[in-house]
C-alpha cells in the first residue's frame, strides 16, 4: 500500500505526492519539516541542496518548493527512485535532479559541485551517518558556511565523528527522532 507526503510551504504548498510503503522508509513528519524549514528560512531560497537518502523526497521537494535553485536527490532503491521521478514530473520542476545510486559511492569521489544545504536522513540503525559525514567533508562537497541537517534515532551519538568545523546551530527531539542542524565554518 502506498501513502503520501504533503508539501507544507512554498509554491507547491498543499500538494500531495505519492510514497511507497517500504521497510526503512520514514518520511519526515510535517512537524519536524516545519521546524527544519523555519531554521533554514534565511538560506534556502537560491541554494543548492543535496538530499543524501531521499526516500520519500519529503525534504528535497520541500526545498525546491521553497525556492532552492537546485535540489539533488540520491536514492538507492530503484522503485523509490522511479516514484521520485514520477513526482518530479507531476510538479514539473526543472530544479530537481534525481539519481538512482548508492549515496556513499556517489560521494566517494572528489566533488563535481558543492552544496549550500545537505540533508542526511538515512535508514536508521545502518551506521550510514558517520560515513556520509566523512565523504561530504573529505571530498569537498560542502560550500563554506554550508548547512547540514542530520536526522537520527534518539540514542545515536554524533559526537565521535562530527568535524570540528561543524558548529551545532539547532537541535530538537521529537518522538524517536533527534534532529540536528550544523553550520560548517570556513576553515
């Protein structure tokens, strides 16, 4: 059975997009998304965004709706990536690029472009956040002063691997989810 996500702000506000009901797919709730986009309001318009584990596309489509210049969505599951492309066609956006790929392999090369805003919201309990953070930083995917949003299970400890030049800007716990927003300081 399929569900849906709702775009909560911007030019496609109120638009519902289909989501597959698959194990490990947890669309970001409207409550968390609203908080996140309040945090990102000063920087989202005109930004280049990367959604590392797009899943439902909730974070990436929301960024495009709110005026991001370009949003790159990475998704490993072929069925999910196909549905993301259908949703992109439904809203007719040229600002969204979708890649059916393994995020860690995609990031494991020197950056072809840099991003202002990055979303890291992987399937829980798979140890993907630390590797993603490392690839982003080591391969130069982040612009100076980039914003990095990380969503993890509440018992996850980030302190052992967050780069020293990433300053915690905001954080929030809602249910079983802990959300962090970091700003990358210019070295």
